[in-house]
């Protein structure tokens, strides 16, 4: 019985194949990361930072508290003031999406009734990010990013 010998050529092809697989996986992951995440929050972060503290102070002075929920295909949003009274904001808009991709983003039309906003929204299970933009009755802009978890 003759022993099978490993040649230098075989070692080279095994090593080259292993590195080719690693490089292919890395290239695929890099492409997916860049193509699925928009990544841009503001066009110029320095300009945005110049008014950030003033906007934040004005927003915090409102004393608003936001409660978000999703049940039976309905998204509900309740905004209350510092005294716990419901707030009816002007120009309210929501953007609902996943943290890592913009492919499932939704902008529901919210209706106000009984002290809260609601809209029919079909969301798959998992973690969602809700970006709320509104204007207070006195003209103060309000922005908030909220986390929403939809169970299976």
C-alpha cells in the first residue's frame, strides 16, 4: 500500500481557496453594509451643531412626554404636556423604519382622536425606529426618535 503524499501544489491550492472564500465573504459583507444603510443624518454636522443646544432647550421646555404603542395593526401615539394633559401638535409626521435599512420605511397618516394619534400600520415583528417630528402650538419644533418592539 502506498502512502499518499501532500504536494506543495495541493497546499497552495487549499490555502489560496481558503483566502478566496474569506475575501469573497468580506467583500459581500462590505457591499451589503454600504448598500443597505443610508448612513447620512445631516448634510453638514458642524452647521447642525450650531443651533442644537438652543433647539434642545426649547424642546425640553415644552415638557412633553411621548408614549408609543402598536397593537392589532394599529400604531398609537400619545403626547402629554408637563401637567399630563393631551397635546395636539401641529404638522405631526412619523417615519417608521428599521435601524439598518430603509427598504421597509413607512410614513403613516396619523389621525387625532380622544387625546391620541393613531394609524393603521402593518409592521413585521422585531425592532423598529420611529422618528417623530411635530410643531408645538407656540411654534416650537419637536423631534424625537423612539424605539418600538413588535412581538411575534
